[in-house]
């Protein structure tokens, strides 16, 4: 999270009863009173892929994002690729 904040990355918090058993690892969700919610998870996903300027500034971070976060792409339940802030938010709202 600190790295995402320092690089002013636009992220989306996603959660629910499903999780990815790989990088980026999902975290167990917590209720407001601090109790665990069994079977629910959350993780942060990038809304935009890193730019060429980001690559020049911090190549290691861009490499990590590209591998771990599918270069800012997300996938629908039917495995369609959704990429870019507006497309991802439109799909999430729907």
C-alpha cells in the first residue's frame, strides 16, 4: 500500500467469497468490530497499467506490477479482458 501511495496509483479494492491463491495474495476480510468474516477476502487491484514514465522512474516496481497485477488488466467471470480505469469501473458498477 505504501508503494502504491508513493507512486499515486489508482487502485480498486475488490472483495468477496472468492480469492486468488497466488500473487497478489488476498487478505481475510474483517468486520467493523474486528472479527473475521469467514470465507471472504479482499485485495487491491490497479486501475491503470504503469506508464513509460513510471518505467523510467522505477523499473523494478513496473516489472513487479506487470507480473503480479496482470499489467493493470482485470478479467470478467467469462475471462474477457477489461483494461483501463474507465472500463474497469464501468464493469464494477454494472
